[in-house]
C-alpha cells in the first residue's frame, strides 16, 4: 500500500523530493490534504498524516473518464477536473458556486470556464452574473425526455378542484403547523413535486411558508443532492422554472 501511495505522487525514484510534491500529488488524486502535526510524547516528533480518502466520488471520476476519453481526462488540470466533477454532480454550476470550492482568483476562474467552453467540454447559458455552465451532454430533454412535453405545464396550480385538493392534502401536515421537522417538510416537497412540476411560489403557498425559506432552506439543498431537479436544468432563471422529484428518488 505504501508503495502504491508513493507511486501516485512520483516518489518511487526520487526520494527526498520534499513536501510540496507530496501535497501536489495528493491534490492531483483528489485525496484529503495531508496533515502535519506535532507529537511531544514519548519524544518530540513531527508526523505527516497521509489519508487516501477521496474528496471526489470515484464513480463520478470513472464516468467522466469514459465520457471524455482517457487522453482528454488525463490532460486536464486539477481545477478543470473539479469544475467538471461538480458540474456532473450538480447538473449546472456558476461562478459563485465554483469560487466556494476552488482556491483561485475570480479572473482565473473566468479564464478556466472559457477554456473548458472552448474545448467543448462545457456549454454556457446566460450572460454576466446569470451565466451557468453545464456538460455538453446535458440538455433539458437529455435529463428526462418527458421534459420536452412539460413546457409551460407548471403554469399555476391545477384548475380542477380534485387536483388542487390532492396537493393540499399532501401539504396539509406541514401547512397546518407553524413549525415542522425538516425531514417532514422535505418528504412533503418530494411528494408534491412527484405529482407535478411546481414553481417556488406554488410550493410556498401549498406549504404555508415564505418563499425565501422554501428556496434557501429546502429547494437549494435538495437540488444540490439531486433529490429534486429543475424542470429546465440548463436555465435556472427560466420564467417557467419549476421543481420535479428526481427519477432516482422516485424509485426509492
């Protein structure tokens, strides 16, 4: 195991290369950053902890490797890989999201995004601060072929009293309480969005909660961990944007 660890960081034939190369090697493998700590007992020691715990799901790396090809994947920088990995996991990313992940200057991040677009590894939608990026293979229809037939279908709660009554019945346990467990609110949102795509204001009305609370406390985290999806995933600011329970969640 130790031999494999040093092979990853290129120290097999260059012992004494120093800590910078170790840190760079660990970073290139997306492992947790090595840690230096002092131990005073039984004698003064400086210990280097090398954890081989990946910060990036191996499944995602393998899928990108297959989608892009070994040669392209291996030619990418560490930051380029992290952008593509995050986009693969979250469907879309923007400048602000990646600034929270990468230790990089904003101008360098802009250049990095531009480079990935030029290499046809990312697509972009919008302009200025509203720009979002997504993988080449990602389109509204590619995420779920049924999305194409749902355009405009979110536009308001069901007209029929039966449809609206059904949604209200699902939401009632949360709507009737001033405070409800977070897990209950989340499960209720998933049930509602499984019935039909629902917009932010529709969910807030059904659940008797503020728009800001529903958006910040529930929808954003649930989009990030893929329990929910955007109806229009490559256009987060779409005027008819709505939320739908992910296919993976429906099968659970």
